[in-house]
């Protein structure tokens, strides 16, 4: 996805990241290493790594705990499918859709909390956020 690395750099500057995919776990981790993105993620959770896969919330909960965040409603789950948005809702997270989801009936069919047409627009949005403003004693 064009702009994915820029979005990852913008996101990791704001909060710890994890990746959750329904790709088989070892394949996911090999792909992340091949892309040299392993430094972005505290956890790399793929199919078979938890008791159930997406849309079950278990892998998303494992990811947020790996990032040190006990509050699901403070977490964003970014994905490109309706299944991703369903998993985020089931986990109590903010659902963020990237792309047009044409393979899933379009943006409206996904019911995302936020939508960005591409990774570059998401990265641009992230660059406007100041996470420090929401922290105590900031």
C-alpha cells in the first residue's frame, strides 16, 4: 500500500504499535521482517497465534496488552476490510478504515469510526495529532 511506511512512522511517533493479521503467524512475521518493519511493532500477531482469529477480539486484545494499553477504547485498529472493522468493534476499539473497501461493499458497508482513502492521508492526519496534549501534566 503506497504510503504505508509514512503512516507507520507517523503512528509510532504517537503510540506503541502492534500488527494483527489473519495471515499465518510465521508468514506475517517473515513479511514484516522482509519489509524491514519489525522495529515498528511491539507484537506481530497472526492467524493461529491466539485461541481465535479475527473477527474474534482475542488477537486485538493481545496486541493492546503487548503495547501496554489496558484501555481498549483508547486503541485504534487500522485495517482495510469490513472484517477488520468488525474485529475492532468487538474489541471495543476505534475502527479506522484505509482504502475504499470496494471488495467489501464500500466504505459505508464497513461501518468504520474513521475513514481515510489511503495511507498517505492517514499519515497526514496523524501528523496533526499531539498525543502529549491528552496526557496528565502536559
